[in-house]
């Protein structure tokens, strides 16, 4: 089983990768046509909300006692899974609908 520090480091690393994706998509959304821009804005709003929940759970984990972090990890896992799903859905939209995404 992973230690709390290893678990937090793993979550931070994943969050950094997701933040890089979101930043790239925000840039693409700014340059998108009006109709696509609205669609991108909605996807980004969903991602930001999920990211905030994931950050909240990460902060709880970091401050948890050695005995409590196992229980908090369950909630973090659930938040991370929702974030993973939101990122996957956004990736499908952003990378399939933009000329930049079609090059990937």
C-alpha cells in the first residue's frame, strides 16, 4: 500500500498534467469561433469545478493525520475519478473539434 506522501505526490503529478491540458484548451477556446467558443467555455467550466473538488480533497489529504488519511483517500479517489472522466470527455471534444487537436 502507498504511503500518504506517495499518494499525495501521485495526485499532484496527475493534477499538473490535467492543468496543462486545461491551459492548452483555454488557449484554444479563446481563438475558437463564437459558437465553438461557447461550447469550449461550458466544457472548461465543468473541468474547473471538478478540479476545485480534486484540489479540496488533495488539501484534506495533505493535512490528515496518519490514521485518518486512509478514509480521506477514498473520497479523493472518487473526486479524482470524476476529474478523470471530465478530462476524458473534454479531451474528446477539444482534440476532435480543433485543427490543433487533429494533429495529435
